[in-house]
C-alpha cells in the first residue's frame, strides 16, 4: 500500500519555464522531509507514495506527467497543464535537508 504524504512547501529555482521552476517538494510535519522532483516522481511511478496538497480544506492528488517537451513534472489534479497549485505553496523551510 502506498504511503500518503502531504506536500506543504516547495523549493524553486530562477527558471521561467513553469515545468522546471520547482526543484524540490517538502512536507512531513514532526518528521520533515525534502525530495527532489525526480525522487518524488519515482516514488509516484513505483506506487510507493501518493502525494497531495490541501486546497480549500480538501486534499488534492499530485500527479506526475510529461510536458510537451518530454520533461517530467508534478502538478495537482485540479490544474490543467501547469502546476499552479504547487507554485502557490510556500518555500521549503531552510533547515530541511534533502
């Protein structure tokens, strides 16, 4: 059975391409974690973890998809093509190490 984990924050880089802007996802509350996008996508693809974000008090599934150029990225089920819900999250805490 897949572990369910809430993504509460993200790390960004300075790129303008929406698909490449997020570099890491973070969460965990009492036991904080930080994963690269590549690590998170692998966990989704292998069925080990299921990620979600909270929107308006309800969990929204995070999906791993391919962009038009073939780049793998994460977005929520609410978003059409770009990860707007993910980009609305705050920055990962500085003390959480990948």
